[in-house]
């Protein structure tokens, strides 16, 4: 049940490439979580895109400066090892800078920050009930097996 929230200055991700970016971010997250890329897991993997006016971003407390990008990824605690987090951060960075038309090695590439938030067991709910990580792992295993046999 991962979620991704992207916050960016209006126009810094062109409208024409935004749908591809949102799909790519979901794909990246599923891959690094080790979840099968099935319709079931896509249905519970949400990507929000929040555009803000340039006047709503202050850099060093002051208006102006190049656009910044904040990508917040929310996952159940324990879903990602340190290696998976590092790979996820790298792939998200590449996807965002590519969508924004930036050189991934330029100083502006430092304007993409990725934050991973881990939700403690029992603190994530859906359909009026707490979602347990062990139940998600079991569902993932069943979906993976289903995908192998179809």
C-alpha cells in the first residue's frame, strides 16, 4: 500500500510527460518493494502530484530560485532494506530529473529530495481496519505465485 507524493513548482514537470512520470514512479516503487507488478498492487499504489505556485516556495526563507522537487514515499515499516531504499532513491531521482529535463549530474539535480517515511505496524489503516505488514507480505507472495502461473 505504498504512496508517493510529488510536490513541484507549477510547470517544472511538463504536462505532456507527467502521466509517464507518475506511472514510472509507481513501477519503480513496486520493483524496489519486491512486489509483483500486477493490477492488484497497482490498485493499492497511489501517486499524488501536487503543483504549487513559485510564490509558495521559499529557498533559504526567500522567494525565488530554481524549482525544487520533494518526493515523499510512504511505506510500511520494514518494507525496505537499506539497499532497497538507496536503489529507490536513485531511481526516483533519475525519473524526476529526466521528466523535468534536467541533467542528473548538474547542480540543479540537488534540487530533488526524496524522503522515505516508514509507517509503524498498526499505524496504517484501510477499509476501517489496521493493515498488518505480515498480511501484505503474504498477499504479495500469493500475487507473485499467481503471476508466475498465468
